[in-house]
C-alpha cells in the first residue's frame, strides 16, 4: 500500500524515530503538545521545539496534534470557552514555530448528543475559531477529526460552512469510525471530498485500543480498497506511540 505515512516521534528515543522516518520516508506528527504537562510548562515547550528544530530533517510535511483534553470551544461557561480558544491558538503558534504543515483538532462534541441548539452553537463557535486562526496564521492548515460522533453529519456541516477556505479539511480517524453504527463505507463515501488527513490504527471494534494494524478486528484490506475506490490520496498517520509497534505497522501496511 503506497502512501505518504506519518509516525509519532518519541522524544526520548529520537534517534530511533529519525531512523524509522528515513527508512520509510515518513513524516512526523507531534503528540507532545496536546499534553497539559507539556503545554502548561513554557520552558518545556521551548525545549521540545528547539530539539525538534535541531533535527536534520524537513518538517514541511509534518503535522501536530492540537490540544483537546478538557477543552470545549462551545461551552456555555465563558471562561472555559475562552481558555479552549487560547489552547487552540497555542497549538497553532507551536506549529508555526516548528514550521509544520498543519494542526489536527478534536471536535469536543459529546457523542450522541444531537440537541439542535447544542450542535448549532458548536458549529458557530467552531467556524469562528477556525476562521480566526487561519486568518491569523496563513501558513497553517487545520483538520477537524471525528472522535465520538456517530456519523460524519456534523463534521460535514462544519466543512460546508468553511467551504470558502481551502486550508481547512477533515481528518478521518478510521479506527473511531469503525466503532460507530455507521458503516466505514458510509464514513469514507460521505467524507471523501473533505478528507485532508487520516489517522489509522486497529481495535477490537469495541474500544479505541490503538493496536498495530493487523492485530485487531479492522479489515485493513477493506480500508485500502475504500481509499482506492474514492481516490483518497492524503497522508496517513499510523497512530501508535511505541517505536517497535510503528515498525510492525509500517511493514504490514506496505505489504497490502
């Protein structure tokens, strides 16, 4: 399966991450900066940025996973809403300083809560913060990832509201999609034209286990065929943190 792969670098084993990146031509997706113990510590953020910038590699195809833990951009509480916006902007600022391509954010939606006013408020706030960030930081792309949503409906509504901005697209987390009652075929078919990035790992079709592809119940051949059918050629992050597991994942996916 010929793809533009990404892997998550291990800050404590960077020489191994570099070797694996070089071997497969894989870009990095930085997961450090969505961790509160990192992004709340200014010195730690600066240290990691400088270390990553010092590596002898091109970062223009890299991405960064933005902050998401405990954030709610559509909160009724103005303080929580303001804090959430600030953390999203901090993620984008870090991405700009690193010189990476884009940032992935979670929706923050409560899965299954389809109250019209709740969804409407989220759509309004999500559109506002994304427009603001993309206008302020013109070198960055933003991707919104499906997390606990039962279908792609609300993500597609957001994409429609932002259709005039080509630096915004959706991130299909295929493992998350496979945990819903909506078929993976429908997820891919309906999102196809809006997908700019993909997250992939395996699971038991019950829980988000982040297993090595081929070690769970997700049919990876079917995944490959769906991407081929709908002509989706975007980069794919193998969303697994352990380097030895990443090696297995890259080897396996490249045999499909």
